[in-house]
């Protein structure tokens, strides 16, 4: 256990006591005879999301520099290990290594990413919510190996499994009450033990499809960490690191190694952790930060392999306690040599993938980004790309299913579109989940309730061009139990196709199957009736790009505030 300031005070008190007893002062020779601390380096990443190749657009830069790509990541990791003592270096990750991945990885069920990170020297990783995208059985296959039960050995070679250990302390098999995977690992370095506890966020069932978490239950992050910290201490482990797929956000003024105005779940979770826990490697929010929270080092390396967190620990050789912990987020620049083994891996999978990835499916007249506009001081407004996807989903269901509106969840929009030709691979990277479109009946009252839930969940549904409504920043926010009690959406302002919504009337609305199942906290959508499942969302998006090219960014005028539209 390391608590800044505490150890120094204790040493001072001991010196005073010795002096009071008239003991002989320690000589330099005696001092030098004390065992030196063990230096341990942790190299950490999170939220890689299968980005084997450098991400495009704003997702491919950080701190003003082009960054990312596993060929460069592997080289940087090797360099950081060489700068430290290789045998004292442990490489770890805080979840979402796979899932929501570009086509090059997703087409092979993310086996290429697991292979690449294993080759890059990853030792331990916590599971993230996206590790559950294809369910518990698939996650176990990803860990242990074997060909996909439906698609087989897609690239024609056996899949050997991960060369690192996934840790999952707070995801339990409901039927047995046992952890789905190993909850922790103990790693010995020069005789001292370092314990790693791996977890995802407790709220995983709310942001993963119900099929993905079927048969599983998820426990509180801090309670679980404390439980296994006690177990580790009973096994003689005093240096404890938590790999947690949950995070926070610092103020926009903070740099990649700052901790300015830190907010988010990680703050409360860390504050509730046992003092014996020394370091928390976090993720999920795709943010970069380097914090001291309640005497613990708390880090995050943004996303997509653009940063590596270099963590230096000094561990007392006798007690096993962490004496000091310091971190530095290092940019994975592209000015280093590419790792040739990673290049060979990428080229091999590109060959198997074939020409489909480069097939042009449309053209954009300008860059269309997923960034959200500011809505009364928060980033809860519309998104150009989100609106475009909603338009595509409506176009796919307006004639066949008589849909009059469509809504898209922000978490399903994964990348920007650059100006110019759009390839199938680029479209896939924007929408990689292969969700089906679902058209359902909602009453006008239910529609208002769905929109009020946006302010309970903190997530904006991107609306199709047929939708318009007004938000009152001074309105009240409902609760999880009673979301419909909110008054943020001005009653009478909601229109579909320019006509005011009648709360008693019924309307056909299109969403994806994730939202239809209550994903992202939109439980009001589960009250829909007459559900009809349609095509894959990506197919609808590709069809729309092809039919409407050249495509421009939609105007962000579907959600307005009372400042723009005064109450009458």
C-alpha cells in the first residue's frame, strides 16, 4: 500500500525515537546494505477497438500528433521495455481491446487483434463491455482458442487463442455465482508479487445487447476490487493494481498527462477502494488523464492505441509494498520504424479479406463528423453523421414499414467520414455492430417519454430529418424510475413531418435492435408494439450513401432550445 506522505512521516518518527534512545546512527555502509527497491514498469493501454491500422480523421491524432496503428504501437512498446529492464516490465490493458472494430479485424471476429496484441507482448487485460458483444461463449473462445462455431477458421488457419490473460472479477455466471474468467493474476518480479484485478463497469448490461450478457450478472466495481484485494493480501501480495474498464473525464483544458477538474464514475469508485490498492488503470471514456485520486495513481491512455501509459513502481523488497508510483502518457507517434511482424500480419489478413474493403459505396462532398454540437453548455446536441445515419435508417423503412421517424444512438457511430470517395471499409468502421433495424409502434406519449429519457441517461438520440422538437434547459429531469416525469422537452413542440405529435396517436418509428431492447437506458422503447425486424444497419447506410451521393452533412436544426424558439 502506498499513500503519499504517510511513509515519509513514519520514517521521521522512527528516527526521532532512535535518537531518543541514544542509538548509534546508521553509517553510510549500513545504509547501502539495505535491499534496494524493486523497479517495476507497467505499460498500459485501453480501448484499442481493433484499430490495427492507424485510425483516420480526428481519431488518428492526439496531442496534436498523428498517432496509432499496431505496427507503431509494437515498436513503441519494445522501445519502452528496452528503456526499462525488460524482465521487470509488465504490459496490461483496461478492456475494449476488441469490439466496435474496423473491418480488417471485425471480419475475422477480432482474431487479428488478439493475435497482434499477443505478439506485441500484452500480459494481462481486463474485459470491457465490448468484449461481451458476441456473448460469453465467444469471449471464452477468444481467450482459449478454436475456430468460430459458425464461420469456422475464417482465414484458413487455426485460431490459437490469446497469448495474454483476460481478467474478469465482477462478471459472474448467474447459474453458478462464479466469475466467468480468472478474477486476478499474481505476477512475480525479482521475488516481489504484483497482483492484478481485472473488471468491467457494473453497468455493462445497459450498454451491451441482451444476447451479449445473457446468463451473466455484474457486481459493483469497488466492492469487487476490495474483495479480491483482501484475498490477494492473504496470499502475501501487497502491491495491487486494478485494471478497470470504467473511467472519467477531465476538463477540456487538461493535457494527456493532466487531471483537471476530474469527474465521472472513476472518482467515486476509486474513493471507495481499499487503501491497499495502489494503481488503477482505467478506460471506457476514451479520455487521457494521469491522476492522484485518494492516494492512488489513476491513469487512462485515451483510445485506439494512440497512447501508452508508462507507469513506474518502486516496490519494497522486504514488505512488498509500493513505495512510489508515477506515470507518463506517451504518444504512439508514427515516426518510428514499423514492426515487421505486425506488418506481415496486417498484409496477411488484407489478402484474405480481398477487394470488398476497397469497394467504393458513395461520395461525400465534405467531411462528415460524429462530433456533437453543444446543447445548453453540454455536448448533448445533434451530430452531422448521427443525423445522416438516422436519415438512412428512415429511408430504409419508410416505404416498406411506413416509418415516419428514425433515431440513432450516439455510441453506435464509431468514426468520421472524410471528404471524397467512401469505401465499404470506411462505412463499416462508422457502423461496425451489424445491428438490425427494428420498426415499431409508439404512441405520442411514449415518444415524449423516450426523448425525456435522453436527459436521464445523458445520451442524445440522433433524429431523422422528419423529427423536430424544442428543449427547455430550465425544465426538470425525470428519474430512472420515472423518466416520463421530466419536462425538458416542451410539450406540443414535437413534430413529425412538420405535424404536431398527438400524444394519443400511434406512430411507426425505426431504431436498431440494441435500442429496441432498451439499450443505453432507453427502457421506454421496450414498450413499443408490432415490431418488425429489417435489414442490417450497415446495409441501410451503404444503400443510402450509394443512392444519395454526393452526400453532404445534414443541417443541425432538428433539436432546438427555448432560446431559439421562445415559448408562445
